[in-house]
């Protein structure tokens, strides 16, 4: 593709004298440059692409896009185009390279600290029940119409990225457009918004779920975290906002796009709990600007009511009928790794729940929700850890919440990455109430086995932090680690031992 066509599609400026140069591909990693490449210099968190211009030219790059003039380009070794923000340019150029798929799709972006995955999954179910062809891009999966897993989502490293980098994101959207997808449900993270990954998208609707402490290792402070989230609402046609959240109310006062609210109290869309059914979920009443209706929601945790209400509000705004919403919510099975109740054979006299809770707010919601379902004398056994190379400030907060709301704590590892695990445990232990029952078992697999083997009748064992993840990351790299398989193996072995069978 010629520079003139590529930059014209992207709406970016370029010098006329470079317009006829043919570009073979677009890359941001100098090691991937081939003959005829356009090399985008991106300043990353650890390395700066501007320092690899010579390498890119030597590998065959014909066009270098930078934020500052590079001497290596002088003399015609390669054409240079200087732009103010190459991260933003990456989104626009990749979108243009793949034929501007964002113009062919209605994209709904969901942002917030917690609930993004659940809301996107529920929305996918609601829209598909109404006859739409849907795609989804998020933490758990990247799928096109009819549930087909996108080929790029299998790429190494991508599975740990909620909002993919532009080189993958816009290729995925192009694949969805080719599949006839009409609506895309996308989790929009604060990182993606701050790093301009989604700048080529005009979102049809933006949804705000909530905001609580997370990612301060990246943003530094809550105000910066909020501002990153707020960017989404300058890039959309309309907004759906949680009016129960203080940051949601602040957002309402600071955005200019049309917005509707959802709330457990007063809002355009409200939900009222009619009946609590323990681990069987809820009976709820939803009030909209036009009507009110009742439905069952077979999910544990009041936060799921809010997530369901957010999804229902969006779907109803798009004209999905209340009958379809009721039928869909009644049948939903929730999301993998979100308050997921494990089925064990033979059934034990205790319950095992797996949840992704890895922030103070999410952990508190999880524990409160389970406590509301417990009978007298039934314990909550919490197994959790804190991630390495992430916000250290939330570790003590999570420990304080755990001590307050769990009956027994098993502190263990959770993706220590390259950080010294002893430092993580030390940070967490500062918040543990030493008068409460707790134990430290550093190996997560051993900790899970201990939780199962020491379980009492009626216990609810919560495995928090990993959720849908099937891996563990430590100093030696990424390793397979599926909590479901571990629990089933431990329980099967324990049952055979107790019953004298092999």
C-alpha cells in the first residue's frame, strides 16, 4: 500500500514527496522489520523504539515514523515522517491498513475496575438472543460470530492482555467484519485508553461500571486512573453509567455525550432484590423508563445484579425486548472464573468457588456476597495472594479486608512475576489480623490441597485471584496452572483415601 493511501485512510499528515513509497507492512518491533516495512517508533515502558531506527533501516525499513527527527534517516536511507504521538498513530495506521473495520462495526466499550468481563459476556448473550451477530474482545476470550475463537487470540502473550495492542486489535476487528459481525463487545482498560490503543474507534456506546484502587503502579494516583477511564467517554456516541459509584456520578458531570444511568437505588434503570436464594441467586425486579419486569438471576453475589442491570440497560437502549432480557438473564451461567462454583464428583460436603478478585474492592464484594449466603457455623475459607510487579499499596488493604470478612485465611502466591515473593508476603502480612486464623503456604498448589484436605462440612472455600487464568507466572516464566484440575485431583485422591479405594 502506498504511503499516500495508508495515511489518507488514517487521516494523518505526511510529506507529498513520500506519498508514492510502497509500504509492505507496519511494525513496532525492529526485530520484525522486513524489506519495505514502515517502522513505528514507540516509546514503551522499558524500551524506546526511537533507539532502534538504525536497526530498522538496516533490516529494510523504507519509512520511519517518529516523534522526533532521527539522524539515521538523513541522507535518504529511509523516508521519515514526524508525528506528535506515534502511539495514537499506531491505532490509526493499523486500522487503515486493515481497511478501517471500525467503520463497519458497532463497538460497545465497557470500562471500570471490576465487572468488565461479566458485562461484556452478558451483553453478548443478550444481543445474540435478540438475533445479532456478535464478537467479543476481553480478558477471558476474543471471539467472532458464532463463538469462533479468533486466530490471533492464540498468539503468545496476547492471552494475558485484556485490550490487545493495535497490531492485533485492528486485525481482529477486520476478521470480525469479514465474518459479518454487527456488534462488538470490548473491554476497554485504563492502560489501553492511556496508551491510545483504541484511538481509531468511535464507540457506539461506552459503559462505566465502577472505579476502585487498581493499577496505581502504572497511573500513579486515582485521579490519573479516573482520567484514563474518562477518555472513553470522549470517544463515544452515548454512555451508560453506574450512578451508585462516586466516580460514576463525577463522570456524569464531566462528559458531554448523552447518558443514561443504572442503579440499585435511583436511576434510569433500577434493580430491586425481591428474593435471595443463597447460592441459587436472586429474584429481581428491573424498572426502566418505559416499564418494569421481574426475572430470575442464577448468579451468586449482589455485584452480579449490577452487572446484569448494566447489560440489560444497554440491550434495552438498543431495542432488545424485555421478554428477551428476562429469558436470557434467567438462563445465564455467568462467566468462567467469576464466582464460579466447581462441580465435584462425588459431591463433597463443602463448596469451592473460583473468582478473579484481585483488587480490594473486588475481594470485599466477593466475601460479602458469599457471607450473605452462609448459614450459622458455616465458614468462609479464603485462599488468596497478591501479584508481583503491581501496585504494592493494595496488598495491605486486601489483607485487612480478608481478616475482617473471612473466617480462615490461606495466604499463598499469585503471579509473583519477577518480584521477590518474600517481599509480597511481607507486604500482605502487614494487614493480616494476627488474632484471626491464618496460615501461609507459599506454593499455591500445596495451599489448594491444604484447603481441600482440611475443609469442614459447610465450608465455602474461595480461591481468589486467578479466576479464568490457567497459568502461574513466577521468576522462571509462565507455567500451566489450572485450579479446577488441581481441586478435582486433590478431591478425588482424598475421597478414595477416606473410602479405602484406589
